[in-house]
C-alpha cells in the first residue's frame, strides 16, 4: 500500500517545449502539461475544462524527456505531487505545486 501514497497518473499534451537545465551534476527538465475533462452541461452540450500542471523531471528521466518531447506531444506520466516555496525578487514568499515524474510514455505525436 505504501507505493500508492502520493501517486499521480496523468495523460495530456505538452504546452511548450521542455526547458532543460543543469543543476550541479544533475539534469532538470520542466514543462507544462494540459489535461482535459469533458462533460455535458445543463443544456446537454459537451464542454471541456483544461487544467495546466507544472511538471519536473530529474536525472535519467529528464535526459530521456529532453530527447523525445516537444510542444504538443501527448504523454502518459506517473509521479508524485511536490510542493515547495521560494522568495521572488521582491521578497514575497511564493508557493509552487509540481508533478515530479517517476516514469513516462510518449503515446501520441505532436499536434503543434
């Protein structure tokens, strides 16, 4: 049961090309992922709500993502929710929730 704690699975499209950084001796990749939820409204018409997620990956997974992902790529990912805070340039404390990728699969081609 422990492996089910803080576990996220998403299928969506990349909103931009992955941003690749070197942090010390580790690679970091970050990008935004759009997921859609479809439903019928009160008039019986289909509506779509898009949710944007901040996604990060480290190390080997980041290297793999850098090679194969581009804006519009459809992927399935598995990871965990990670929360952190930082101070912006004005000294304000900011909070960020991100999906930290453990594994992923490219399941569609870019629609960009």
